[in-house]
C-alpha cells in the first residue's frame, strides 16, 4: 500500500498566542512582563515561519473581548503594540514584508490608528511575506461587518463568495493551519469563517516560550494530516 504523500508546507498559518499571563505568574512577574516576553516570541516565530517557507502569518494580538482586562494591562499592551508596530514597519520596509492589520477601528486610540495606516500603506507593495496582525479583532464582528457592507451595496441575497470578499482581508487565502499555545483548545472568536477547513495544532507551550523548534513541530504535524475537505 502506498503511503499518503505529506501535505506541502502551509502557505498561511494563524496563531492564537496564549499563555503570557501564566508565564509571568509562574515567575511572580507582572502580566506585562509576560506580554513583553510574548513580543520576543513573535519575532522568533516570524523568522521561523519565513525559514519554513510559510508565506502568510496571522497573529491574534488583541481580541474585542480583551477590553475587559484591567486598564493598566490594556495600556501596557497598547504601548507594546505601538512600539512593535513602529519597529516592524521599519523592518518590513527593509525586508520586503507586507504588514496588514485586521480588526475594528473603533475604539482604537488615534495614535495606534495612525501607525496602522502608515504601516499598511508603506508596505502595501511588498510581496515576499505577509504579517497580518489581528488587533481589536473578533470573528463574529468581522462577519457582521461583511454582511453590513453587502447590505449597503443593496444586496438582497448573498453567497459565500460575497462574504469571503467582504472580510477584513479578502485577498488572503484561508489558513491551512491554526496553532493555539498554552494547552487551551478553543477558537475564542478567531477566524470563524476562514477556519472552516483549517487543521488545528494545540501546543502545550506557553506563548513566551514558543520557538522555532515548536513551530517546526506544528508544521510537521500539519504535514502528516489527511485533509479530506468533506470528501473521502
Ligand atoms: C494571551 O495571553 C495574549 C494576549 C492577550 C496578547 C498577545 C500579545 C502579545 C504576544 C504581545 C506582543 C504582540 C505583538 C503582535 C507584537 P494571556 O494574557 O491571555 O495569558 P493567560 O491566558 O496565561 O493569562
């Protein structure tokens, strides 16, 4: 009997970066120290993804539900996100990376919106790699946003393709692989539409400890999966 050939390296990988708080708690550090360490894991993962031949990385950086966190954690997270965005914009300009940001604009602070606008426009022509940051993102909100856009266009009946074409990033293919770290196994309002046929990899590693070896493990696991898309 012939063996099933391995799936090619996924083009698009999406990650739910979970476990920053627990990582900090284990070290008796403030939660923000966990987010800072998480930002370093983002850099490692970006490099690992490029090395592996992945073309698009979507990272869940801040969900619409994260506003329920204490104000000082939100302030710190946004400072970190702004700093990271500014640094990544320079790097992206240098290395030909395209930056995308997916999510609702309201109620992001104007300084963050300006940085997003600049990051996205100044890297729009780049094509070697795409980093898509899900920021103030909620998948149900994204679907509602798409349907409202279609209603405004006067549509009376809509197709699946209509919805796909009105999501925040209509040009991105659906992720073949979704990784969630820290041992939690749920989607938490992430890419509900796009995940219809995604493979899932649940890593026990807390996000700040995520590294190239763990990323490679997830890709290797994906490559052995039998993808049937509802067929046999
Ligand atoms: C989940 O851990 C993580 C977040 C809500 C924030 C993700 C942000 C970063 C990794 C910081 C930098 C991001 C970028 C894109 C540069 P948690 O706080 O829910 O952890 P817990 O479940 O252990 O409490």
